[in-house]
């Protein structure tokens, strides 16, 4: 292990990270969560097409402002616009270049993770280990090519931390830290707990309280030059989206529709991401840094504040905790390496550490190789690709009694007011809905999932007597694994397509 680390430098590690991100760019199509497609990709295309209502209605608070920053969707608006300017309207081409942008941007987290660790540790190998983790941690290449605010905020977040721990701390570093924290905040509002904690830490320090004031003023000023200016031009209020965000999340009814969980849910999430047993090393090392240098303690408290808030907040979507992961990797490595140096003469400690490290390397490598080429939500995407390439779709009915499955119309490259049948009541009302003529009469039926497929199909034949089976769109390997591991939350994603004949 030591010889391997000695052979590495930052440039080589970045190339390793680039290799796995290129794999993900080419092979990891689809999307991971609802928001990384509908809240970014669909909206960007809506803005490009200049439709009257480009925003998700539920997120347009009081009809006054959208509750998320529009800057990140507008980055995709530019990417898609450039594609169309060059004559490429194919959704797959647009998403390829979106993955290129996001994947290459994520390389900054490797560079600044290395540089940040260098400033926090007196061991060069600590920085190499951290950079290697940021390059090859099993979920990172996959997440780096998604359109996720929770992940795209990480590079500027680490950049802000890098400038914040400079010794001696000067005004230029304070201003640069404020700038990059603002950029991270624009991508993901919840990271405000990190710069807030950094500023408070400086304010309570005799040596840096004046810099804390400069930092606070700079943060506010940079906000108004970025998000504030954007909101003012778009909504007529420089804090419109932030106000909308807090208004939406202050309403308990809005939170109830999302996955909720106990305060300790994210402890298990982080332990799972760190592959169970090896998480002990990272947790112990992470908490060890609280007792060490002021800069280590500052980042420990800042990241812990972020973690505690999300643990307290009832909405427990797994992706929310992603910005915390680099902190437990960086501080966990630094702190545990200090512990290892103190106890390496004990045989039991060396053996335990070797076991945990070996476990992590083997399992991480397997998951990295699988996930980096994983096509998630494949059936949702490929079904729309199928219709787009066929070119004869007028409208469709989608039927699924287990759960309402969002349809990725972006890949259809066509806007449709389709028929969604997710309850027996809607099925009973379908003949009347068809007679009204408010929607285009469908010529295709999509049956989602194989649960009671034949019985459900017989019910649909009462409405559409002549159904001809066209094709089955299978989910990806990972989609199937998710279904097998947790069938109560994840449903079978095979989409059965039938032609409706008159």
C-alpha cells in the first residue's frame, strides 16, 4: 500500500478519477432520482422551448417564485441550447453533453480535496488517500454525471473550505472562501450551515473576529451579485427563491409527501455508504479531529452542524446527505491516521485495520466497476426513446396500480397530456375521460410492472378490446437489484408496451 501511494501524485489520481467518470459519461445513462431529471433537465428544456409554464406547479410557491435557484437549470439550458444551435435536437445527445459537463466539473473535488487535506495534515499521503477516495469512492463517478444539486455543490464547497483554512488567514483568502461558499449555496441552499459555522467560529476567535465580519459582508455581497441579481431580474425580488424555499418547507403538509425517518436515519446511511465495518475507521477518525488543530475543529463543527440539521429535519431523502460525505472522508482519514500512528505497535490494532482497509478496497472496487456503467431508470427512459424512434405515437395510457411512475417526456421530444391510471377508480372513469375528447385518443398502452399483469391487462381490454403486444422494456441490473432488496419501496420496472388498435 505504501509503495502504491508513493508512486502516485495528484495528476495521476485525477486521471484515475477521469477514467471512471468517462465510463459513467458513456455508459451511465438515465437518472437516479426524480429531482435530477424533472427539476433540472425537464425544466431546462421547458425554458428552451419557451413554454408558458416551465416550472413544476407544486414548487412554484404562491405563484410568486420557484423554490430552487434557477441558475443550475439555466446551465443545462445553455448546454441544450448549444446542442440545438449545432442542429442536434436528440435528447440522448443533449444528455451526453450534460454528463460531460457534470463529470468534468466534479474533478475539481478531487483537486481541492487533495489541496484541502494538505493544508489540514502534515502527511502528504493523507492528501493522496483522500484524493484517491474522491476519485474512486463507489458512488462518486455515478453521482458526478447526474444532474444533482446535492453533488454539484461539492466542488465549490471544498474550494471554500480550502481557502478558509489557509494559514495565516488573510483577507484575500476570506474573500475567496466567501465567493466559493456562495456558489455552493446557489447550487444547494442547505450548505449554508457550513459557511455559517465557519463565520461563527472566526467570530468567536480573538485572532479572526474582524475577518468574520468581512466574511459575512462578502458572503452577502456575493449573494446579491449572483443569486440575488438573478432572482431580482427573474422574479423582481433578490431573495424570492429563498423566501419560496422556506415557505414551502415550513409547511408540514409539504414535508409529509416525502420519505420521513427517525433522527438516526443518516447515521445508517453514512455507515452503508462507507460499506459497513470500515465506517468505524472513518467515524472514529472524524470525531478525533474535534480534539485537534483549530482548522480541523472548525471543519468538524461546520460539517457536523450540517449533519445534525438534516438528522433533525424529518425529510430523510438519502441524497440530502451527499455533501457531508467528503467531510467524513477527509477528516476521517486525517484523524484515523493520527490514531494509527499512536497504536500501530499493537498487533491487534494493525490486523483489525488491515482487515477493514482490505474489506473497503475489495467491496468498493466491485461496486465502483458496477455502478460506473449502470443505466438507472432504464425502462422509463428507453420506453420514450422507443416511441420517439418509431415516430407514430399519438398518445398513450400508462397503467400501474402500485405507484405513479413519472414519465420522462424529455426523451420523447414531444409534449403530451397522457392518460395516467394509477388507481381502480381512474380506470373505471377512463371510458368517460376518453369520450370527452379533452386529450388526444391514445394508440399505445404501457403496463408498468409484472405484478398481477394478466389480471390488470384483462381490465384494460374491457376499455381497449384490441391490444397488440409490441415490446417489453426491461430495467437495468441495478434497478432490478433495488427491487429485490426492497420490493416494498422499489417496484418492478419492466414496462410492457401494447398497441391500441381500433
